């Protein structure tokens, strides 16, 4: 016992920067809260690490990047970068899968004045662009889509990010999940169970491995409200229309519809009230989703 | 107290021609530069205090030459007069660290052939036992003047500072235009970099003297004459922020050169300024200098980053999307070339923008159908919609649209053209998530009716 105590005692007065593998690291890096409470609870330091590479893996055909990173980006622009100052408000997108919709992003709170979309041809140029962006004092965040990138290049990016101190996300296909990575954080991002939610699996973090996937609600409140309204509308329609068309199914549909209506109506009404100012909400209400027919 | 006269003689070794670029380069250290016989002479006495003395000026010049990649060939000699400096340069008494102005006694030991005025008579004088300036100075003046002419004595007096020198100073032109002919052919764009650096160093000297900063320059080169290729080539460079330091231009030029192909070896290269503006040097202060210490050592500015990216990847690869004041989805945002200058928001976000997608496809993508349902990685489930947009023309600058779920009022548009109708939906794909799709109304049989236009990512 005395031997054990003696062997443990050096660990007790280790400097603050040393992280024990059994614990979730807390004070290793400066972080930006991700804006998702569920995700923050599982990330070391409760947020996206600054000055480090965060890797996000997505299955083919899935692009849910903005839902994941937008709250943190908006927060970064509002807190770290001072408005009107040539601070770290620049956002560089390297090789995104499509055009970023400036109006849509602006409406969700992002300042797009300093957002630059760079579309290099080949993987080497993409890496070069990332490295250059990480040398710029004005850039606050770099979002890079790097499908083919060697491990050495990732390590170099991680090093560049450490020197830069901003946010760096690298989006890669899910197929590379088995490969080693230099990233501090590696997440798998997919669609959640709910039509407007995310499923995040933490593959690598400074802390013990996390077995279960996290269900993260999307931060997009306006869209969520409209979707909920449409659902509510469909449920009502099922209730009124279904009995006339097909008698045997009516009982089930009626019951299901009544339950949905009862459960959603109380939640939806205040939301609708709050978003009545939104221009397209009437569209959602007037629109009869074809799926109901 | 003003400094005593300090003259520097500069010359590139080996060299052919007058090295005009070296004269332009030297202008950044003093405005008093001239070409005398075979070297560039700089009168640095007026500016010596500005540079902090000779011991600081000389390393600065060497650094500047090193930056330009041409340190090797240039030798410097120091003297109290232009001709003395030139004579010391000819005698090989080049400046080394710690050297000061030569004393009069040192000057008197210089060989006679270093004095241009005595060159014609060196053989005769040598037979008389006169080999150095001191021996010539000790001869009786009237006899020397009668025997070899007054010019010999005048040359010696000027060199020793006993008679005033007259100079034809180099006057910088109103626009920089310099051509550099390289001793051998340059086959690749990489080989063009040394002359490029030299010309940019010369441009820097010119800009400093005229207190200008360049906004745009033009590079052009002459090819070795061959039958089936063009005889010249070139490109123009433009920068967002007026730049005086050569480093920025070197990097921009190198990136542009890397994308050029040379049809034939290059024999000469030329640099012209096409646009320049008065330069106001930023004032330095202690606070920002202290703050800069904590920054990234190689941190670059936003305009510099954008220019580097554009120079290497091309203008089309670097885009800034500006929201436009229209709700026509195809014209919702315009591509602008980012300049790095602060931009004021063109339009404020409207409430309905919150329901716009975050990714936009550049062109609507037709969707395959399964029965009556559009498919994109599985059958789509339409969640919200339709939102009908009615337009006379898709997309068009002149077309005026009226938006509205009921397609109520039409504003503008041409009366004869039938309006195009689109019903926008938020749909869910089992794999790809929420999508922004539309149905084209009135699509003919066989034409695609459903299109994917954006994603809610």
C-alpha cells in the first residue's frame, strides 16, 4: 500500500496541463461553446477547441456541417471578434460541397461580410489554402473539406492551427474513420432520428471513449417551428380525412392522429405565435404536405 | 552636426551594361545617386543620420540586396569624394565591416591608374617614378599643368576634395520602366525569379524616392526569337492595398509566374508601373509593436491572404457571396471578388431568410422520379410547402418577381411572356436530410419537373 501511495504521489502534484487518460480533459485548451448543450457535455472543456484541429466525418451524401458548427461560429464572431474591428471575424471555406447561401447564413446570425469561399482544384492546393488561412491574423475559423489528405498533412494542419489559435474544422468522409488522425477531436456526424436533428458520435477526444451516439437537436429554431407546424397540420388532416376514405384503417389512424394532436398541439401553439412574424410560416400552414395524401 | 561627405561606389561584378536597376535600387537610401564613368555613386552624407550612421546603413543595404537575391555580385567602396570612392573601388579597396572614411594619407597611396584623368599619362608618369596620387601631388603644380594639361591636376584636386565636383544626378522618371537583360537564356519560370527580384528591388528604390506606392504593375518579357512562337509575353498584376515593400510583389509575381508557361527562352524582362498612388507610411507606436510580439510571427493581413489565394488559385476560385436584394432564388446572391476592404452590408436579413437553406446549388439539379415522387437518395417526403414564386423570367435582372404562397399579385414582368411558376418545398430525404426542392409548373411531358436547389445542412 505504501508502495502504491509512493507511486501515485508524483501524479498528485503534476502540473495543470497534464491530462490523465481516464478523465475528460477540462483545462487543456481554450474552447468555444458549441451551442449544443448535449454536445458540450461530452466535449473536453465543454466546447470546440481553439487552436486545434477538429475532424468531422460524414457518410457519403450527407452534409450537415452548418447545423453543427454554426452556433459556435456565431458565438465566436460575437465574442472574440469585436464588431467593426479588424479582429478575427474572417471565415474561410476551403472546397465546400456547394455554395454557401449567404442570405440563409446571415439570417441565422453569421456575419457573411468576411466569409470567403475558396475552391481550389486539387488536394494539395486545398491544404496550401488552409495553411495560408491559418497564418492570417484576421481569420477566426477555417472550414475545410479534405476528402483525400495524408496523415502527415493533417499533423501539419494541426500544428498550424496551434500556432493560429482559431477554430479549424476538417470535414472528411466516414470511410477514413479507421485511419489514425492527428486531430484533437474526431466526430462522426449523421442524421438524427428526428427529421431535424443530428446524431453525433465522438470517435476521439481527450478523455475516455464515448460509446453511445448523441442525439443533438438542430439549432435552427425558425425552421424547427415551421416543421413542427407542418407536422401538426398533417396530423390534423389525417384525422379529418382518413375516416372518409378507408374505414378499416380509420381506427388506428384516428387514434394515432388524436394522440399526436394532443401531444403536439400544446407545444406548437406558442411556437406558432412566436413565429407568426416569419414570412414563410403561413406557407407552412397553408401548405398541405403531400405525404399526408 | 552634419556628417562629413561620404560617398559610396557600387558596381555589380561581373556586369555588362550600366545596371540601371542598381541605380534605381540605390534611390531608396539617398536621392543623390549618379552614374560616374563605370559605377554608381551614392552621396549618403545627407541621409546618414536618418539611417543611424554608416554601421547601420551598410548592413541594411546588404540585407536589401540579399532579399533581392543579388548580394553576391555587388561590391561597395567608401570615399570622401565621388572620384575617391570610385578610385578605391577600382583599386579593390572594398568596404568591410568596421571600415570608416579613408584618411588623406591612405588616399595618397592609391595607384595612379585609378584616377580617370591620369589614365592617358600613366606610362609617362611611371617612367618618371610617379606611381601614386601622393607622388603626383608632390610634383610642382605649374610644371605638371604645362606638361600634361590642367585636366590632370583638376581630376586629382576633385578626387582629394580640393576642388568642387560637378555631378549629373540621376533623376527618377515619373513612371517606373526598367528592362533587365540577363546574360544567359532563362528557360523556366523559376529561373525568371532572380531578375524579377532585382527589378522589384529597383522598383522599391524608385517608390521610396518618389514617395509612392504601387497599385498595379506590368511584367513583360522578350523571348529568344524563334519562328513559330510569340516574341513576347507578360501579365499585369494588381493589388488591393498599395504596396511599397518588394516582398509582397515578389510573392504575387512568383505565384503568377508559376501558372505561366514559357513558349521560348526569355532573354530580357521588363517591369513597368501602370498605377501608383502617394504613399503614407503608417506611423509606428510602442503599443502596437508590443502587441505584435504576441502575435503569430508570420501573421499576414486579410488583404494579403486574399491576394495570395487569388494569385495562386485564380480569381474565379476565391469568392465572396453577397446577399442580393431580391428573393429570386437564382439571383439571391452574387459572387464578388473579395478585396479585403471592409464592406457594408448590402441588405439586412429579412425574417423569411431564416427559412432559406444553408447550401445552395449553383444550378438546380433535376431529380429522378419514382412514380409521382421525386427521389434524391431515396424517396423525398415533402414536409413544408408549397411556397409559390411567380416570375416572368428565370433568372433575370429585369424580371420582377412577386413572391407569395398564393401567387397573388404580379408586379412588372412582360405581359406577353407566360410567367414561370415554381413551388418550393422543404423535403426530407432518408439519407441526405432536409432539402430545398421545387416543382416547375407547366413542365412539358418528358421534361424534369422536380429540382433540387439547396440543402439545409
